C-alpha cells in the first residue's frame, strides 16, 4: 500500500479545516412550524453568530445544486453559536428549506451580510430613553424582533405594531411581548386585535398623544409604502428594510437595485435598510414582480412529464 506523505504543517492545517467543518456544519438544531406555511429554524453557525447584528442577513444553500437564498437573521445566540431564520413557503426554494428537519444540515450558510441597523452605531446613552415605533407586517415580524430586543436591552422605549392577515398567520407574538413596552396587533379580518391596517393603528396612537423619535417598518412593500406616506404626515423619521427585493444576495444579479434619494442602490450591499422617504417604492414593487413567473415555473410540477 502506498503511504501518502504530507508535511506536519499540512497535517495541522487539514486538522483545523476538518474541525472547523465539523464544528460549523450548519446543522438545524431546532425546527418549529409557526404556521402551516412559516417555519423557524435555529442553525448551528458559530462564526456567523459571533458577529451577527440586527438588520443583517445570511445566505443558505440546501444542497450543492440548489440556489442561494438570502434570509434575514431573526435572532442569534453567541454562546450557543446559533442563528435563527424564519422562512415562508412561497415557491420551490423556500419549500425545500422548510422540508428540512431537525438534525439535517445546510450545505452552506454565509454571512452575516448587508449593513447592520443604523442604531447599532449609537452609544448606549444615545439609545437610552429614545422612543421607537416598529411596524411589522406578516413575515416582517421576524426581522423586527432582534432590533426590538437589542433596543430594549439598551433601555429604549419600544412600541410594536404587528399587522397580520389573520390570527393563524400571526408570528412572534409572545417573543415580542417579552421585549417591548407595548404591543398592538391588528388583523385584516379582525380575528385578533383590531380589525384593520397598521396605518390605522399608527394614526390612532399618534392621535392619543404618543410620540416617537424614530420609526422602523418591515413587511410587504405595499405596507411599507403606505406606512411611509402616513409617517410623513407626522414628521417621524422612518427606516424601511427592502430585504424582500433580494434574490441571490451577492451584489451580482442586480435584482435588488432600487432608487434611493435619486441614486441607484443595491439592497443586499448598501442596505437592506434605507431612509423610507428616499425610496422609490413604485419602482421597487415593479422589480419584485419580475421574478414571480420564474419562481412559479420552478414550483410547478408537471403531471404529464414534460419537465421530468
Ligand atoms: Fe442580487 Fe442584490 S440580490 S444583486
């Protein structure tokens, strides 16, 4: 038998690479179905967890052949070395992710990517006592959570409005309650909280004398557009997250281009968070529809064998 001779340095390097791979194999340590079509996963990714900040995202690949999917980091635990992601089944790729189970692993998890939320750069003194209003729509509730948690831990006063289609699509209610001052819920059908839109709740709170120094809205593009129009009337600074525009999250596909303040920006590199008053929402919404047909085609299972 021929023995493979390698130097001691190479052996040590190989050992390090193997232990790194074994340590960070992106194993799903927890999976929870939040609704029939939304799942939460806690993934082992210690290096990523060590440097993740609210507002950032990561990219996962289910296997060697699957596409790269950018997902917002919804929580991280530096001690356990895990990051939490939340996925809603909207097409073929998200379905593949949600089909994974506890004990399975992603082939790749890359991040943290994108710019962290602006308040990360503020001192604790600057944050303490500041009044924030977060407006979360649907799946946008998940990325709102780490921001609220961070600000609450720094002594800010944080109110949160969650808007959902109905009570069955409501996520993160208990988690959010634990880290905010006041939680307001509204649903389209009135099955939980107030019946109506998040903009109705905003108007109500302001008319009751609530004052905010800063607001953040994350959710469907149409919701963020109308929250922006509403907040503008009250002169409250507003940040929005354009994470739903991203396709590959690498800065190369160009799908997330958006005009902000008259300049072309990439949501995955320059964002995903931007000053809401500078965003061209109509252009962003047009861009979102471009990939819908491709995703629907990928999700379509031909029953007469044409794509087998
Ligand atoms: Fe592809 Fe930003 S998501 S360039």
